[in-house]
C-alpha cells in the first residue's frame, strides 16, 4: 500500500456481514481500531502493558468515507500513518483496501491524555522523534 509504512491485515468474519451481504459500515470503524493499536505499538509510543489509568491516547474525532463494499472472503488491509501533529494531538490517516482496491478511507485525531489529571498534555520531543523515525520523514506540525 503506497505511502503507508504500517499495513495491518484484517480477517473478515461472517459476523461482520450485514443483511445486504457486505461488511457493515460500523464494522469498518472496528477494522480501523484493530489496525490503530498495533500501529501505536509499532511507533513505540504505546504499550499494551501500560494501565489505562496512566497516560494514553484517546480518540477525539474519527471519520470514514466508504468507497466500495467489502465482502466476506476478501483480503482486507488497513494502512495507517501520521499526517500531522499538534501540541497534544496527532492526526492519523487510514486507508482500507479489499483485494487491493480502495474500500474506505478516513482519519482520526488522537489526543495525548493524562487520566490522573483528566486533561490533555503536550506531545514530548521523544514521541515526535519516534513518529518521524517510524514514518521516515518530517511530520507537519499544526498549532
């Protein structure tokens, strides 16, 4: 998948299919989440071993544009990348392909969040460096 260093395979389950015979649109958001977790781990900025009460990323916004239906038995992959960062947030872009064809695309905004203080906190220089090292490029910064 061009431009995406992280591509996660998805197994379409029979229970993902709706009455119209294709993957339900709400399930596509689950596919994005399924890919996002290993992406954050691959970046080296999230560990499945960190308790939820500690600092973490939370989803502040998510959207998806559906381009074509996904059917049971298709080979599905989700590409994820960081497109830009803010003071305490980052924007992830997602591309979902079924049998190599664009099926859906969207983005989410993740906010770096401290559950103990109940507020967002700035992304550290270390986190920014890890993102850029993984992506292999400078990441745009918005204010």
